C-alpha cells in the first residue's frame, strides 16, 4: 500500500474520528457506570491525564523523528519486538473495529431493520470499507477529513438542541459515586482516548513531521472537549441511569430533542451521519491493519490483505453470541487491552528506546573523548 | 393432375425470392472480394478501395505516394485530380489558366474547395494580378538583379542575385497578406482542406498556399446556455479564429499564448491551446499539450468529444473539464493560471483543470457583490443536494424513517397515498422518468413548441396523474422541486451527473433507507476524493486543505489577493496587498 502523505487537518481528523465513534456509541455509558453523576468530573480528570500522557509521548518521540512505534520497537528489540508489537496493534484495530461494528449494527438492527439479520447489516459496512481500501489509503484519509468535520458539526448541533432540556440538578451529588470511583477506578477510563493508537503510526505519514506535536495536541484537545461536552449534555438532560435502555445514549438524547413542531424526532438524521462516520472508522481500522502488516512483513502491496482483514472483522463482529458476551468484550477486553497496549506497552517501548538512544549517544561521546 | 396440384400450391404458398438484395458492410479483404465478385466490379472501385481496404494496404499506398511536388504541371494536375477524386467530388474546383510573369507565359492552375473560400478574393487578389497583362507582369527587365557593386583596382565586383520566378511571383504578383510556399503534397492538401486555394505553376516544384478562407459562419451571438445579467453578452462561435480573437479581446497581453495543433488523422481538426506565459504552470501546459497531441483518432468534431478523450478518468460520470461558451469566463480561468482548449467547429471551449467548486460557480458571480454571490452559491449547493438526494430521502423517510415526519404531515401523506395502487418505488420512478421525458422532449422539440411541451407535461400530465390516483400530490411537489434544483445547477454536465445518480439514490433509499443512502454517499465521496483533473485534486481547496483559494464562499473583491494554490502558478499574487490604493491618500497615483 503506497503511503499517502497527510496534512495537518487530515491527521487531526484521523485521530478524532476514532474517539468520536466510540463517543457516539457506548463511551458515555461506561463513564456513567464508573462515576455516576460525577461522570463529567471523571471525563475532565481523564482528559487531564490524557494531556499529561500526551506530553510524555511527545517528549519520548522527540528523538525518533519520522518513526512510528514499529520503527521504535525495531530499534529497541529488533524484528522480534517489531513483529510482536505489529501483531498486537493489528489485533487491537480488529478488536475495536469489530466491537464497534457489532454494537452499531445491533443498534441499527433494533431501530430500523428488525426483519433483516444482523450479519447482513455488518456485511454492508464491511463491503464499503473493503471498497475504500481497494481504492487506496489516500482516499480513505481524504474522505475521513470530510466526514469528521460533518460529525463534529453534528455533535455540536446536538449540544445546542439538548440545551433547553438541561436540568442542572442532575449533576448532584457532585461527587457521584465517590472520589475513589472518580479518580481511582475512573482513571481506567483513559481508554476513551484510544485515538492515541493512530498517533503512534501517523508520524511517517505526515507531510512534515515537525507538525506532529501540533497534530497530537489539537486532536487530543478536540477529542477531550467533545468527550466532556457529550457527557455533560447527557448528564444534564436526564438522569445518569441510562443503562436501562440497550441503545446508544447519544441516540436516546437526540430522540428526546425537538426542533420546533416540525422536527419532533430528528434522531434518524443524526443516525445518518453516524453511519457515515462508522464506515469511515472501519475503513481506517482496515487501512492501518494493512499498513502495519505491510511494515512487519515487508510486502510490496498489502492491499490484497484488505480482504483478509475484512473477513477477520466480519467473523470478529459475529463472535459474541449474546449481549452479555458482547458487553464483556466491550467493557472489559477492549478497555483493558487498549490501556495495556496503548498506555503501558507502547509507553514502555518508548522509554526503553530513549534509554537505549541515550546509552548509544553516551558511548559515542565516550569514544570520541577517548580518541581525543 | 400434378399441374393442378402445383398451381394450387403456388397459389397459396408464398416462397421467398432467394435473390433478394442483401447487403452487409464487408469487414475483411476476403469479404470485400467476395462482395465485388457477387456484384460485379463497380465503376467506383478505386474509390471504395480507399475506404474498405485494410489499414496495411492504406499505409503501403500512402508510402508509395509521391511526397514532393513535381515540376511538371500535368503530372501535378493528374495527381491532384486523383487525390481529390474530382470526377465524383462536386465541390472541388480546378481553374486552369495562363499566368503571365516578366512577359512570359506559364501554364498554371488553382485548386480549392467551393464554399470554403471567398470567391471575390480569388477573383480580385489572385486571378487578376496573375492573368491580367499589366505593367508588373509584362515588364521584361534584367534577368539578374544587382544587389551590390564595388570597384577595386578598376575591377568592378558585382554581387548579383539571379532571377527567381518563385520569389518574383511571391513578392510581386501576390497581393495577399498570407501566402505560404510549400513543396510537399501533404502540406498542399492541408491547405486545401483548411479552406485555402493552392496555385500550381508549370516548371516550378513549389506551390503557393494562399489564404482565401471564406466560410459562411455564425456571427458572435449571446451565449445560449450560460446567460448572465451584468456580464458580457458575447459567446464563442464555431470558428476557431473568432474564438481566439474573442479571448485576445478580453486579455490584452502579449503573454497570452495560443498554440495551434491539429487533432485527427483524417479530419485534422484545428485546435488551440491557450495559456498565459508567466502565470500557468509549465507542467500543466505540457500535460495538456501531451494529451491533445497524442490522440490516435481519425476525426474530431467537437470539444465534447475531445473532453472525453483527454480527461483523467473516462469511467467516472463527473465532468473533469469545464466547458464554457463564454470568452470572459475562459479569460478569467486563463488569468488564474489554467489552460483553455478551443476546438474548431465547437462553440464550447474546455478549461483544465476543473474542480468541484467550479461547477457551482456561475460567471455572474464575479460581477456581483460578494454577499449576493455567496448567497447564490449556497443556494446552488443546496440545489445540488436536492437534485441528488431529495427523491431518495423521500422514499427512505416514507419507507424506513417515518418518525422524522411530523404526525399531521404523516397522516396527510398516508391519506394521499391511500388511493394510489402502486408501491412508492414504482410511483417515484414513474414520475422521475416522466419528468426526464418531458425535459428531453422539450429540448428536442422545435423551439416554437418546446415550451408548450414542458407546460403540457408539467401541468396537465401531473394534474391528470394525481386525479387518476396514479401518484400522490406530495410526490408531484417533490419531483417538481428536484427538477427545479437540477436546473439551478450552472453546469450542464454536472446537472446530468446529479440526474443520473438520483436514480441510484432512489433505489438505495427504497431498499435500505438512510443506510443505503449513506452507502451511496460514502462511495461517491471515495470516488470524488480519488478523482484528479490534470493533477488537481477534485475537491480542492477542502480536501486536501489548501489556502489561497476561494472555496465555497467568495471573499470581498479587494481581498482576492492570490491565485489558486493548487495550480502552483508562477505568479501567485494577482493583486496587491492593498489593491484599493485610492483609500490611502499617500499612495494615490494621480495619473500625472
């Protein structure tokens, strides 16, 4: 797959879309389950942690300009580590995409296509994603830029539409389930910023690697602001006990809004844009999987692998037999896998790489001194 | 008894005459020979062989043909007669006469195509000076002309220029502004085909190609399909020189380059590639030239045909070049750094590269204040979406997403559809096809009854269809709004694209609701994002994001300081930082 050089805005869109899709579906629910009516504090707290984490990553990447996490892994542990990290990230992309695809298809199935089997709905998304990957990564990135903009506007409109029904009493008690839940258990909600996974791979794709810092900061700030606003608008609109319904909280909140007398149930319109967003998201996940595969196997053209990853996604999305299995995958496996991979393993590799880098530098300096 | 039986059999039975005339165009030489044998040799055998012979034969024939003009007039005459099939070609004129030069007489002939030349011009400025015995051609002076003379040691050294008949005729007997000396038959034929007359003279292996074009042509009229209120009211015509002069009139600059080229092996259609030297990117100009000059086609008749031959992706129905019949619009694009292609015989010029934004921009926009222009542009974007999606949305909402419709309206829709016996897909397709039929009939019908067809179609058939419970009244409104929206799109090709895709969205909306429409939109976005027109991404300046170019909205006239970024022009600035210098009294140039 030819690597397309992306600009600043395109790169930001790539990172943001990963978070937005989870936000639209199940992310707020997890925050409410953790912190109750203090979910918004938890969101701000997690956002702050994400920012700190971001600055550490930027600092660690400073010595590895133009490299992605695979190159850094190769630097640390050679091909073995590179392959292990590569396959872990492929598994991660497959996992998050299949979980989200299943969740969204299930919602669509419940709302509109009761008579159509879910596997057909999933196939539709995958076929589109496959087509996108066959056309090329540059096209996916360009399309994502447009769709991310639309979805950001769409969510912005949601906040405004829900504003009239805000009930500020909903945020009380202010600490919800308690400080421990917010700041200790709630810290695991950092997985909401899974867009970091894109940041690890985007550096070689950039037109100018000097822009990396700006891209990273902007994308995480936008993601964080939307996360906080989404949770706040949900919390202020109705009680945090939204888990009673088996649908996306964002869908439910849109369902209660009215746009004058004419548009009393505008949720389908919002769903329309979220469908586009999910198509883009699945395409991106397959694209990154193909790119990683290409890098670890040194294949010349990895586009053919799009068929394999699409099939893998399809079967992955069909694995959960019931809602409890599906919830387990979403709430536990996905959550902890992303935390371990993105925030521990990758970070660990970056730290080790920096240590190795400094040791090498010191050796070189020592040799120079000896020569003198 | 047998005779009686045969009589009745023949009486009731009809037998086909096996010797019925049967014709098929022969494809191979064997077929052709068989056809000739069965029909006997025809009188025009030599002529038909040119058309039906294989390519190799034609090539070998071309190779065996003489290339240079002969000194003998008779040989030249016979050759040209054969070349142009003068025995059957009625409009080829050969005028044989005796030319007088330096009081000597030479046999000569003129050859031209009737209807393509100006006869008066030939009479007054070609035949008269050559045939009439006046002082110029009767003068029998020195045969050699002394150019210079010098005397050294009582020896006179003269530099003499020998008398040359060709030069003499060219310089003294041809009161024409455009005469060319050629000596190859190919060049002679090009001249004749282009509407010139050629002069062959005995004993001279040179032919004079005299420009006496005199086609009957349409005068410069209002553009038919790109009308504006405040802009220029001149449109391109079918004649390439008129069109280039119209552009020259708009751009008074010597850097405007108009390069000529011929496209088509047989038609050799004159084309012009126009650009502004010092602004247009060299690579872009070369790419256009490369594509136009590398077309292996027999003939080219219109710019529409050329557009399809040089666009980046022929399988995508989106227009990838701008077609305009307005010289001012073409000039604006040239000044921006784009390349304009003009084809002789077509009143539409092509502009490369094209982006999506160009198709929702009207030539009127530059004449309007930016606020008005922006309002119109937003309206056109809305029109694109309506023309593309409205029927699809209607069908998706009524089939899958009824909750979007207010309850009262939903009741009214249900009530109006109650008496309609068809499924909604059939109903909407029927109306869409009817609308397209009305539009097509209105376009093809003679201009006097064209509008009537539209009115009859729109009002009477629509009303009758509702009365007959074939369609619901709401659907008529939907189709009418969609039709209006498609008319609001400025570019004809782009409007066509929307009309075509509308049917796809109707089907997708019917089968999968919003999910189907999303699939369509996503795939369409992929295609558009992948598309490039002469190296320029189609969705510029938004994807990829670039600066320095007007996007959807116009900035005020004084703020349009730079040329399009994606064109990578040589001269980025198109006006000063502060273009309205009169506002700053210190910088005012009083013209003194």
